[in-house]
């Protein structure tokens, strides 16, 4: 075991995207677990768009990370020492143990409603899937796509679903889950390469490059009967244009608004076409999957594993090596240069 615990702390609230001055890499003692706790060695760190919300001096769906605190993040970790009845040394777990080498946990983390269990990844190990999937297709990102589509979108065979941020970790899973349930799937992404990936790797029926195409025309062309389900990861102008194209009885699912995250402090831009929700008798839902994590995770994980093993579900991971590179890598989420799930490898199992 290393003799020190490297940590990346947030030292100031960011302005715009993250900069190197927002973080500090420091050494701290390796903590010791007390009765009812266990010590983990973090192996992989998830980089998520929500990190910019967590780092802002404002309440979101979780309390903000305060300057001086270790930056928050979901992790895949190995239990090193345990004084907890439900965990033993060698267990591989998914939790929220932050940007650091080691952490002590009592088995729970907080979310907007209270507590969410640290998850023992036995199902992933039994399926002989890579441990990194515990924070990608089988982590909160994959579960978010699953829950949003099936529990809020309520897809029916023949529905058209439009997905923004479709080449990202959540969007790529959301579209595939909808496809598995008989939907026509149209994705929006920011490059021709990503659009090809949507069709060739993830089985989308059509793809729109929102940076080079007239978005109103492209949505109308690829969704000629209107959009029955809109899965939004972006917000802003793209959400507004999608609302202009919703069908009667549409379900609009608000998963994220990444186009707004780097200027949260200046206020978010709301949609001007919200009146179409009324005219089309449509519904708009916002959700955080952590609210449903404890009750539904086992079922969601089992379904996703079955689809993966059957070759019906595909994913892409972009792995950055080294905890010290997390602060620079996270901005790939906001400038759109990542492909699929972005994560950091901290250590070997």
C-alpha cells in the first residue's frame, strides 16, 4: 500500500470551464476505518457533467463542494480493510469516494433525498465485465439512460425518440434502450464522426450534426411525424428547437443541460417554446437517477448486463490515465471532445 493518499481538492469556485487554478493536488495520510467503516483503494473515477454544478457556490441537487474539500466523484474501488459487516477486503464496490487514492466509507453516500448505498459489484464481476463498466454503462450514467427512457418516456412501439448529447455516456445508452423497445431513434451530436458512431456502433436510425445542419429542418426531416419522446442532455437552444417539434402527448425528459453548466452563475436560458407543451398536451419531467438508486438499481443493472451479454447493447469508454490529469480532462465534457463515457484510471485492481 502507498504510504500517502493523493487528493485533488477544489480550492476555488470555477468561472466558465474548470482551470488548473481551481484544483490542488495534495498528499494526505491514508485514513483508518473505525467500527462500521471500511477503507477503499479507488481504481476508476467517473468524470461527469454534474461536476461543474457541484463546484458552483449554489445548491443544485446535492450540496456544493466547498473550497478545500476533496472534489466529489463516483468511483469504482477495492476494499482494502473492513470493519463493516457487509464488506470484506477484496470486494469491488461502486460509491462516491471522490478524487483521491483512498477513502473511508460507512457504506452510504448522500444525494438530494438522503442516502444511497455503496454498491457491491458482484453482478458485474460474475458477468466477467470490465470493472470500469461500474461507472459507465452499469454506473449512474447507464442507469440514468435506462430509467429516463423506460420509467419516464414510457416508450411504445413505433414511437420516435430524439436524443440530444446522443454520443455521450447517457445519451448513447438512452437511445439504445429505446431502440430495444421498438422506437425509431434519432440522435443529435456535434461532429460527423460522432454521428457516424451513433448509426454504426449504437444502431441509431438517424443522426443530426447540430453544429453544421439547420436544426429545425433536420428534426422535421428525421422526425416527420413529430417527436414522441425527447431525451434532453443539453438544454438551451437545442431544447427550445426540440419543443417546437414535439408530437401530441409527447414526453420531454430533462436529464441535463450541459450547454448551461459553464455559466450557471449568470443564470440559465429557458425555452421560449414551452407553450407547445400545452398545445400538444405534452409532459416535461426532470429527474435525478440517485433518487431511485436503492430501490431499482438491481433490476436495472441485471437488464443492462443481459443486453450486454447478448450483444444488444454497446458502449464506448474514454479512459484518462492518472488522478493528476482529472482536472484537465474534465473539460472535455464541456467542449464536446469526449466520445462516450469519460473516466480516469487511478490504479490497477
